[in-house]
């Protein structure tokens, strides 16, 4: 018996009746006032594209289901899993477009960018869950690992940081970042201001940067009102996790002074 999407949905705890499947195609402009996406679109651009839908209920359902299983078209009848989103309701409707409060879930996270289904309806971009459940699984690919460049070579923009924190191909990066404490630099590329931070004690660089990837500010008051899309992350110095906290504190203070981030940057202390 052929493996279908239904088995994977139910294994993830998703009832097909509580879901819909969406397949995005790379179209820069739909010609109806809605922008499109392309092969170089960031996670945030695809997310915004997903949560913005037509107000015409003949195009998009008046009450869409809880889970949106989102794919990207790969050509022919292939569609690769992008993510599974939870719909928490409509937050805007201007008569032309509707915007939904979507939250990325961990459901089927291990299959992101690996699962390929056969999309039987080439002209259809949205399917009800029970219909999509019958679609065949064509491939569950091995992740293609990206080699870790080394701590001294690491520079990430915000989109790259989010990819590192969630995608299988960056597993080695997460392992490396989870093995060290240290002092890091965030550059706000819009105006060049910088923020020096640290991860110490029980918190690794992976954990600290993971909080930025999740909410854009990592709990730092200085960063709450800035656009995280303009951030660039790098490491100034790494330490063994067993390093005493006061040693890391001294290093952090040194870099704040050296880079003048208290006077001209984003550090308050």
C-alpha cells in the first residue's frame, strides 16, 4: 500500500478534517494587487504571503481550518513541505485581503524541506485536508548538511539565523553553537548601531540565539522596537560552558568598551 499524506498527518496528531494544504508557486506578481514569492524569498516573506489571503470567500474559505500544511511547488506534480502553521483567527479584513494570525508549529518539523508529495491537481493551490490526505508521498529526502564554517567565520542575517535554528541541514551548526558559551555581536544594519551580548552559565549560544530567532528581540529592551530583519549576528569570543560567569562578564564588558556600544550603540549598561 502506497504511503499517503494522511498517515503523516495523523502521526503528527493532525486530523485531516482540521487541516488544509496550500501549495505556493513562485510567482512574483499575481496581477491582482497581491505580491508573489520567488526562489530567493526569505522565511518572513513566505510567511507574510501565506497569512495574507483574498477576502473573496470563493477563493479562500470564510472559516479556514486550524492547521495549514504549506508546500512549495517544485515543478510538475511535486510539492515540498515548507511548514505547518496554526491559524488563530482573522486579524484584518479590508474587503480585498484578509490577514490571519498564523503561528509556526513544531508539527512535522522533522519533515520540513524533506517531504515531497505528488500534487494531483496542477491548477489547484489549496485543498481541504481530507482531499490532500489522499495525495501520495513521493519522497522523504535525506537532509543535505551544510558544513559549519567555524566560530570565527560565522556571520548570519536574521533569515539565516532562523533557518539555522529550525532546518535539518544545519544540525551541525546547532550542535556547535550548543557546545559553547560566549560573547556575541548584533549589528543593526539599518544605521550601523551594535549590541554586545553574552551567553553564560547554563545558557549556550544556541539557546541565546534561539530566543532571537523566536521573537526578534531575545528579551532585550534595547531591541524590542527594532526590525529584526536588519540584524546581523556574529561571535566575538567563545568559551567552554564550564568557564566561570565572571570571566565571560569581563570579556563582554571589554567588547562593549572597545566597540563603544554603550555610548554609540544599543547597550544600556
